[in-house]
C-alpha cells in the first residue's frame, strides 16, 4: 500500500447536529466543547446541537465547530485502529485541524485560535461591500486572467483553487460582480455567489493576518515528524516557525488545494482519509485525480469504512 494523508475540510461543511453522534459514542470529547464555551463565554455546544442554522453559519462559530468535528472524527478512528498519516493537509480553516492531527497544535489551543480567526476575518473588512463566487467550468489560468482584467472595477482575486475547473473568486463587491460577468461571457458553466461573512483569502482582510499573528504569539507550536502541506505554497513542512508564518499569510493568500493534493500524490500518497462534516473534499479529490482512494469519516457509522477499505 502507498502512503496515507489525513485531510480536513474548511468552512461551508457545517450542519446542525454535527458531531453529536461522536459525543454520544465517545463522551470524553464533550469536555472540550464545555471548556471552549466556558473560556469564551459562548454557547457553541448548544448551537451545534440545536442551531439555529444562521448562527452556526457565523464564521466565529463555524470554524471551531468544524475543527471540533474533524478532530473527534479522527480521534475516534485512531481509538479503533492503529493508523498514522504520512502527510496532513486542510482546506483553509482545515489547515488548523491538520496541525492538531500532526501534533503541532493542542486541540483546545486550535479551537481558540480558529474562533479568534473567525472574528478577525469578519472585523478586518471594516463593513465594506464584498462578495465571493465559485466559478465552474473554466481552468484556473483563465480565471486569474479575468480577475486581473476586472480589477479596474475593484479588488478581485482567485482565492481557492478547488479543482482544475472550479475556482473561487473573492474581493470587493464591484470587483467580483465584474469578474463574474466577464467569466459568464467567456463560457463559465456556472457562477455561484457564495454566502460568506467576508472576502476571505483576499487582500481586503489583511488586518486579520496581523491580528492572528499576535494571537499565535501566546500559543505553543510543537515540533512534528509528520509534514503538513500548506495552502499558501503547496509544499510540505515540519518547521513550527514556518508553519506559524504560513497560517498568518494564509488569511489573505489563495488556497492552493489542487497543487497541495498533487504534491501529496507525487510524494506517493494513494489514500486520503477526510475527517469532518460532509464529504466536500472527497468530491474535489475525485476531480483532481480519479484514481486516488478517498475515505470520508463524517459520522460514527462511517468508521467501519476505514476498517473495510484499509483491511484492518
């Protein structure tokens, strides 16, 4: 068998009731949520259990909720089977989950950091009009070129390279609208406006990276032997100083997901295990390379898939 990578989703995969079956099956995980709410004066546990969905969609709640679900799904697997990754990676927010998986970040420290990151990413935009949209059916080079053309109307960049023919753009409302119009004209199959709280992975939220860097000064980043493949450059690293710098840059940099996945495949990974709500990354991976094996662990029920597929 080839190498294994653990991968973790970003924002947008959340749903009311997420992670509750894991807490029921592994009640020791509940304390993490109780501690988080006590420390931050929040009611994240209740929001995850009962909603409302609009509250769960708030970036400051979405991010710790998805990280929590992702990590307890991984820990549940590791409780049942002796399995260790050769690489870890995550999509945007998921990079923090990946850093818990390889031991760089403490679980509770990571929960705190992504909660603050969510707040910072909203506040940094200063209430200016913004937009994000998924562009489907055009290659990334074309999307980059059109964003450059549209930037006369306002800031707009290619923010997430999700698959070879799906790229998310982000920036000012005027810039994204102009780019969307031009991309439709040249043959985009679909242009899907996204419901988000800010212009993520764009220069408009530069202050969020600065604030996050300050927040990380008080957090211990441990040494690791398991490399993380970073969003900002699609390269593997185990250096805690570099990892911290990457997280700061990642807030405004593009998410190089296609290149990150390709890096791992080229390094010998043939099995990806996705931990967290829904199976968003599995869909992306199959569009990047249909030959790789992807196992998605979202619920306690799906744990058996690891045993069956990896022949434990």
